[in-house]
C-alpha cells in the first residue's frame, strides 16, 4: 500500500483516452437511438389498438425489469442463434444499450405526456384545432420539452450502465482499465482513476442537466 | 353536416340567437347531475352574466356551449339552427357553428412553448387555413388595439397574469368569434391586474360583441350585464336585468347569495 504509483495512469493515457472515446461514442449513439425508440414506444402506449399498447408495455416492463447484463448477454449469445447471423461485441452493445435506453426513456415521455393538463386540451378544442394538429403542435412539443431533464438523467444512467459491455469484450473505458490493471498489476491506481473519470463526467453532465431544467421550467408554465 | 357552406350568424333573428332547451349534464356515470334541464335564451344584443354558488353549474354551462362536454339530454340552437344535441348518449356538435364561438378560461391556457405571436396565429393558420402573413398582420393589429404590441415575441412565462389573460382573449378574437364565453377570467388574477382585463372585455362589449360571462365580481357583473342569470342546482333560478336583479331578487336562493356576497365584500373575514 505504501508504494502507490499513479504515473502508470499517465503512461497508459492514450489507451485510456481511446477507451473513454469509445464509451462516449457508445453512450452517444445509444442515447440518440434510444430516445427515438422511446418516443415511438410512448406513442404506441397511447395507441387505440390494445395489442399495440400491450406489446409496448411488455417491452418496457421486460427491459426495465431484467438486468441490463442479461439483455446484453441475450443479444450477444442468443440473438445470433435465433437470427442465424453473427453479431459482434460492438453491435451487441449498441443493440442492448439502445433497448435499455428506449425502455427507460419511453417512461419519461409517457409521464411528460400525462403531465400536460386538461386545460391545454380544452384550449385546443375551444380554438377548433383538429386532434392531429393538437397533438403535433401543442401537446407533443410540450411533452418533449418537459421530458428533456429526465432524458438527460437517463443518459447519465446509460453512460454508467455502458461499463457492462466490457463483459462481452467490447473495448471501451472499463475494458481498457481492466486490461491495463491486469498487465501492470496496479488495479488500485487504474480503477481509482477510471472511477474518477466516470464520476467527473457523470457529475458534470448532471450539473448541465439541472441548469437545463431551470431554463425549461420557465417554458412549460402557461 | 356540411362544411361547404359557412354558417352565417344573422342578426335578424335576434330573439333566437342562442336557445338552450332542457340541457342536462352529469358526471360520474350520471350520479352527479350538474345541469338539470336548464333552459336559457339569449339575443344577439345580450351580454349575459351568469352568477351563482360554486357547483351550481355555471362553468359547465359555458363548457357545454363551447362544445367541450358531452351532454346527457337537451339541445342548443343558434340562430334557429341545431348546434348541439343529445342522440342516445352521443353528443352531436355542428363544428361550423362551434368554430365561431370563442372561449377564455380562468387558467389562461396559453401555449407555454410558443411566443405570443405563435399563440395567436396557430389556430388561424393550422385550423382555418389563413395564410401566415395575413394571420400575423391581424395578430399585430389586435395586439396594437389592446396595447400589447410590445409583447408579440414574449413567451407566456414572461407576462403578468393580466397580460396573459388579455393575450388569451386576443387569441380567441383572432378567429373572429360571433359569441364570446368568459369563464371566471379574473378569478386567478392578483387584484391590481383585474381592471386591465375587465377594461378589455368592456371594450369588446361596447363594440357590440355578444357575450356570456361567469364571474364572482359583482361590480363587473353590474357594469357589463344586460341580463343577469342566477344559476343554482343546475337550472336558471332567476333571470333579470342587473339593476332589478341586485335590488329586488325574487328567489330566496338568489337573495341569500347576494346577501352573502355583499356581506363578504363589506367585511372581509
């Protein structure tokens, strides 16, 4: 314990930077794709057709209920067998994290849709807006704005969950850190440094979230 | 129901401008009856103020006239044409007529994500097919007329309550309504902001706009009404010109109500 040497972190800075970039890329792609998916699922949950509503609800409950690691393993090991196509670590990670992000984000959209008061609907109806116009120009934009802080928090969760993909051999920050600590036999320095990186990015991002939230609050009060 | 022929509001049949017969409305599967066979007629010269106790059906009456509620029974005619009717549990609404009625609510109900100009032009552009430039010119004109032209690019959150409510009235006026419904539009306002909203409504009234107003403000009621109707228990309990109504209410319920309100105003608790 008395010979901690953090210079090892600096020595492997290029590998760590590459890993971090992959983690950010993965989180970024899956955040965008998952948000689009989540919006679509939230709309499905409002569908006139019971089968569509049930399918969407089933998807959300399963993906939110199951550990993300199981989803990842299922996509990596089972899906190729079922579909008969090779799915590498990168695409398995993308698919699993997008499915996870879609599930939690659909809930954010659903609650923001629900939070829009009856008086907005009354106003639209009194102005003679058709239902599609009402949804497209009045209700959905407000729901999107209201969902932004929640979606940004989901991005932080996703960023942290993305460490799991190291388990299928996806080379990102966590995988890189494990490899380096194995080679150098200095897990304390490396893993502490990596924890700090995750913390700084997550914390910084949540600071951004709360300032965005303050600005948005003004835009959603009639 | 045809949409080809625009509905024309004739002033010649003034006596039948608005005719409500046997209007019934209930909530909770018919358990709570809010309107109980309400009858009411209004001429195009009328500015009708509806007062009465909470839960008496005033707001529900306005919401029914606006076509926001399903009704259980009864009918509303406008200019002798059927506008709203009950058909075996379903509510028929003539949308042509509905589009010529404007309503302003207690809670402003501006669209918070749109600025004032967009709030005003959304319905004309997206629902009436008015070209954007025409709608924007009209919005500017209306806002100038009511002294709000500095606020065109402001968002609702940047306005005072009184300004919000005046923008809400302007938004309804954009659609050139032939009848305006005001549902407790000053109730949510701070006392010092009430007068600017009332002034705007009085200006509209002086311009000859037929209107129906639900309010708890007895001074406002007296000032603007050509007729005061007292709505209690889901029916119209009394219907009289304001000077007569406030001086000599005939029903006991109206007498009690006025005494309570005037008493409350004189000696705030």
